């Protein structure tokens, strides 16, 4: 089958994306095989591509956001059937979705929302799982509580779905950071109640809104750029949930006096460690999918680069690394 893989090119002395033919993987008992119809691109893609070097040659099939059609099922699969349309993120330990076919654990796969195209559906899984787990499993936000949540990087892929989940599934007041006119309009349209500038003092801006601070923070960008600012604006007993590792040490003492906490969310934990509760990811995808079909949550695709090729995937990686994208970048599957 055809794949686009990251592989080390000795002539260029760097990792490149290259079209390769590989043998299909066998199925485990709880695996399904999916004919990939569309994908979206995430920072994890270029980060793993950048890990390919002269001592780690690859090839590595990237891609951890997809939608498609089930074409084969394992011996013990009980939650899906042949021919069903699905969407999912997958498992970092297995080959990704930049391929004609992908093998994935049935418990990580949701049925695709009926009202969405394959491309629209592919924009949702990774960011939806990340946002949902951060909101309800890490911060443990009470859906009925009147509280204020700050989302840092509100216009990005995870921020775009987190705003909608909070708006539709909780009573929280939502503050999002955004700076450009386009990104400010984007987060407001998604449901943010207020927008503040990411490079100005958070507490001063929040107080100007008539608020004393925020109860919790969803941090979707490098923590080092905002940590001191967040420590000031966070109310006593509130928590920060980050989805990005810091490339420099953070002064956790700043959180001490207000008994604040710092939490991590990594949506691949369940798949990487094969946790017994990994079916929760299937369940939450289908819960959000029902809200999508009810027109209460909308897909977050913003840039469509056409079909999946070496050129379009390279363009997607470059756009993501610019740090200026809004929503998600989507591509169609391989054309015959």
C-alpha cells in the first residue's frame, strides 16, 4: 500500500517526506483496518518528522487524525462493522494515517458524524480528545458551576474545539487569548465571551472586564511564555492544565501561595499504555459527534490543501510551524 513517510535523506542531511510502498500490517484481535479518506495535520507530525536524523533513519508513517471507512475487522472486534464510516486519532506507537490504509484499535475509533464530510470529520479527533480530557478529566470542571476559564491560544486547533465544548457542555464564562483581527473574530464566532491579548498582562485585562481572576486555565502553547502571567491571574485553588511540554524550567513556587495546581494532558497516554479505560476515547468522540450532528458543535477545519501528497503535507508542516494558523489544516486521502 502507498504511504507518505518521514525518512532521513543523506544527500540533503535532513528528514524528508517520501512516498513509499509498504506491506499492510496484520490485524490484532481488536484492530480494524481503515481506508483513509481524509487527514488533518498536528504539531505532533512535524515534531516526529524532526526527530528523524542520521541515527534514527526512519521511515516513519506520520499522521494522527483521520476519517475513513472500515474495510477489515479483527477476530474479537465488537464495536464496529465493515463499511462503517469512522474518525479517530490513533496511537503514536503505530504507523499513522498518511497512508492508503491504517490499522487502529477499535476502542479508539468513533463513528463519523453523519452530517460531516470526511475532510471535516478529520479535523476533530486529536483536538477533541485533548480538549475534552483536559476539561473534564484533568481540570474536572463541573458542567453546572458558574466559573471563568481562560484558554491560552484560543484560535489554534485545540483551542477552537475547547471553546465549543465549554460553551455547549458547561456554564463556564470563557476568556480566550488572540491577537490578530482574524483570530479574534474566529474565537468570538466559536463562543468565547471575552478575548484578551496574549502578550499583555492577563490580570490587568481580566480585571478590566470586571473580574477578579480566572478559576482555571487551559494552556495550549509553550508554558514558559505565559507561566508568570498565569500565576498572577489564577484565583486561589485553581489549576493550569497544559498540553505542551516546556523547553525550559518553570518556577512552580509561583503557584504555592494560592494552592494552585499544574496538570498535564496528553491524549496518547491511553493508547500508548493500553489502559483498560481507553474505550473512553471512542465514547467521547461519539458524544461530541452527536453534538456536531445536532449543529451545536462545528468542525474546526480552516485550511484545505487538497489531496494528500508530499508537497501538500510539507506545506501543512510549514504552516503549522509558523505558529499563525487558525483551526485545523485538512487534506484528502490518496487518489487512485
